[in-house]
């Protein structure tokens, strides 16, 4: 995140929204974050658009008995995400 310090305030807003989340399904995540998308391809990954679509955060999610567990896999700019997609790396990247 230090390499993208301009995204700090947007990420803080995103983190505050996560703290109060009560999600039981992927649809719950997508309903709260309308610009989020499920990456698909057999993965439990979701992409969040942050800072007016300037930044992207790829997360893996797991629904436990009482809580959803969200793990950050990658953070970068929209153009960096486009480069990942050209190489289909959005499904496997673990660079956080």
C-alpha cells in the first residue's frame, strides 16, 4: 500500500465498511459493494473497486459458521489490474 499512498483514504473507507459487514453469501458482498465483482473461474475471489475505480483489491473469501473471512491477495491500480488480467493472473496472484 505504501507504493500507492494516494489510495490511503479510499482504503480506510473500504476497511470501515468491512468492519460492520454481516455477510452470509457472495451476493451479500456484491449488494454492499455495487462495483465489486466475483472473479469466478472456480475461485472464491472477489475484486473491489476503490477510490473511484482508480484502485483494485483482489480478495479471497471464506464463509465460516459465524463470520466471513476475507484475505487480501493483491492491491494495485486499475491499469496494473488490467495487466494481471491479460496474463490471467487475477485467479492465482498472492502478492500482498
